[in-house]
C-alpha cells in the first residue's frame, strides 16, 4: 500500500520536482499540498504550486495557502536563487488547478484527523505551518506517522556559514518541530548536495516523451545558472526531492540517529542545526539525520515519476 503523505512547500524549482516525484511515484499517495512563504511570498509560492500541478496533470489533490511570514521575524525570500516569480525559467500559463478557501493549518488538521491511518508530512520549506499545527492542535501528533523534512545541515549552511535557508527563515518554528516528540527525519544540505543535477540528468529529462520532461529540464537549467553564479556549482543540488525519496524508499536515503538542536541566539549561528553526531551533549536522539544518498537509484525514481506523469497528460 502506498504511504499517505502531505507536502508542505514553497515552490521553488526543487519543490516543483518534489511535487512531481510525490504525485508520480506509486509508493506514495499525495493527499494534499500546503504552501508557505519561503523561497518567495506565500502568494507566489501558492501560485507556483498550482502552476506545477496544472502542467504535470496533478488534479484532485487539495491545495491550501498557509503562513505568509515566520513566527517572530521578517520574511527573507530567495529571489536570488529562484527568481522574481520563485519559479523562473519556463513560461507558465494561468493555472487551471484551484485553491481551497481554507488555511493550510486547517487543511492539515482536517486531513490528519480524517484519514484512516497516520500520515507522513514532508515539509520542503520553512516549518511555520507545521509548528503552528503542532502548537494549535497538539492532539494531532499521534496522527502524524513522521515528519520527513528538507532543511538544516550536518555540515555548513547556504545562507550563513552554518544556517540552511529553510531553517534560517523560521528557526523558532524549527525548534518547535524538532522538540515535538513526533518522529523527525532531517534531509539537510550534507545529503542534498549529493543529488546534483548533472548534464546527463538534464538530457534524460529533455529526452522524455511529451512536454513535461523538457519543461523540467528548462527549470533545472535556470536553477543551475543561479547556483553557478552564486556558489560556483558546476551542477545544482536538487534538495527537496531527497525528502520525498526517503519516504518512497528509505534505502535510497540512509540515516543515523542524532540529537538536533536549533540555534536561536548565536551572533553568527542563528538558524544553525546543531547535529550531535558523537553524543557530546549527552542528549537522546530526537531525529534521524540523512547522511548518504543512493544517487543513481534516486535519479531513476525522479525521472520515472516525471515520465509517468508526462505520459498521462492529455
């Protein structure tokens, strides 16, 4: 039976591919999509989620917009990485997939309480919506099978020397999630930088039948240009689909148990994920931390999912 999941996202080029992987792989059942401010404003990330679902033929999956700002600090967007729209590159038409008149936290609560089995949450943006869900509705925690998130790092950061973007945007929310007692798996930069979109991957996407593969190749080409300009990467890392891949097949993303603390007050380290791999703090592990990616098998799953969606388009 497929694993029921909800994706909480801020599309974003890598979020777009994560949505396609979740919708196109038979190992998971995508129950809902919620959006949050992060890579761009929540209005733009919500529009982008609808655009992605429209071009990929993802229908019948409810979408709800969530928080437009972090819990305590101003929003920091990533327009230098994802562009003015948050999904620059291809030309998207107007979306035909609709939007619920319901807040993301309310949709999360409704799906979790109404589904016959616990549901896995896959946040690929800042954790604001998930933190609000857990604080407003603590009774739903047993309805969450696990939280498998893209964020943080067991190494260095990508917006400050030690902070990764999703955690840095709302570290207070991240602390709530990691302290919640719900099982958490962290797929951070140390593993997502193993998921590089090399030229052969772009060509495999471009060669797929129908328009969806070439559109994904165009998305990745824009994404690659910003990573080359900002960080000197020859090929960009595709962060968010790694979290989906962990749910699809845990053998694709190998983890270790560790205690993860979220730094809130450090002058140079606010938003850092302090991953205690060697037990220095003497604290019980509160997360599984992804360390090793089966890269070839990962890309096979991603490309197969895009292909499956593309072949189903009218």
